[in-house]
């Protein structure tokens, strides 16, 4: 059995060299993913909305899987996740989801959603196990007569609402255990935010950003 070394790649320059292979992998999974033209993958790569997993074997490097996403801050959406048949059961799907979640959390996003056809039982199970909760159901269109399950996952990102939450009894125990509880960490973050905010007010005028600049590119 061949052994592979996997590497996550997000660099558009590198991914553009493999866009045809990415599109070919997606086309092999049309039943689950639907169809997108190669130009759509090219645009996603240029906008840094596609992460790819490469597999290095004994003789060559190949595309093992990818994740395509979109959204408008602070909400993101998984559009496609695909793993090559020869690399399944290796945890690559989970690794791609985890990479996206980490990416979004580091940028302050609050949740990520996925629309999954109800008849794709394996896909439903995949998202369920990774914390995507079924929120509602809608019709999937007349062509396929499918029902779509809309799933979402809340991200571990501190918002203004969670930062303002009162401390819990758990926070009082944290110092004794030399642990930093989430609420305690949020208070530290809030202090940092307050400090930065006061500095920005005193050192320079506040500049309003256009709404379009909040879009996930």
C-alpha cells in the first residue's frame, strides 16, 4: 500500500497551475457537487476562496482534495468539498473543514453554513459529525426534485455580545487551576479592544470602511 504525505496549499500562484485537475476532480463528483465551469474555480483561487490538499507519493504529486467557500462577513458558506476516491478514509475531508474553520475564526467570522441534498446520506453524516447542525429544509429545484438541508456551524469567535457576557463561576476557578477560561480570555480581549479603540480615537480620525470591503474575497 502506497504511503502519501499530505500538504494543504492556499497560494493562488501554485493552485492556478493545477486548476484543470481541481475541476476534473469536481466533475467526477457532479452528482453531489453539481457543475461549475473552470472559470469559477479560477476566480475562487484568485480570491483565495479555495484550499487544496496535495498528496506526495513515491513517484508523483497529485490533487487529493479541495474545499471551495464563499460568503459575506461575518457569515461564510461551504460550496464544495471533494476528496479523490483513492484518498478517502484518510481524514482529508475533516482536515479541509478544520482548515477552513481555523481560517474563518482567525478573521472573526461567526458561522459557516452548508447546503446538502437530503438524499446524500454520506454527506449528511459527514457534516453532522463535524458540528454542522440541520437548521431548516428547502426545495432544491424542479430539475432534480431534491430537498436541501441547510446546515450551520457556529464558530469559536468572540463577538461583541459574547465579550459583554458576565463572568461565570467557572472563571473564579480558573486561576487556581492555572487555566484561562473562555470568559476570562474574552475579558482580556475586551480590555485590548478598549485600549486599541482609545488609542485610535486619540491618534487619528476613525475612517468608515465601505460595506463591500467586508465581503469574503
